C-alpha cells in the first residue's frame, strides 16, 4: 500500500475522532435518559451516561478501523 500523505493522515484523524465523539455523545444521551416512555423525559447524569459514552466512542472508532482495513485490503488486491 502506498504511503499516505500528511493531509490524508490528518483527514482520517478528523474522520475517526469526529465519528467516535459523535457516537459517544449519542450513547451518553441514550444512557442518561429516564422516563422517556412514561411521558416525563429527563436526563440524569449517572454511571450509565459514562458507560454509554465509552461504548459509543469505541463503536465509532471500530467503524473506521473496519473501513480502513477494507480499503487497504481492496488496494492490495487491485
């Protein structure tokens, strides 16, 4: 696989961190919701909020890790 340019490396960093942080925030919001289905939705900061952020962050990071491995594999084959 050819060496990446500094601009391409920087762009991948933005992709990975942006997605991971966004997924993490989404996970934290989902983890902190209380009473959503009972009509009195509130957000409560708790251990579930932190766990939701970590799970979302890792999911976003793994998504781009998978994408990059597929791109590298297709470049090697072609």
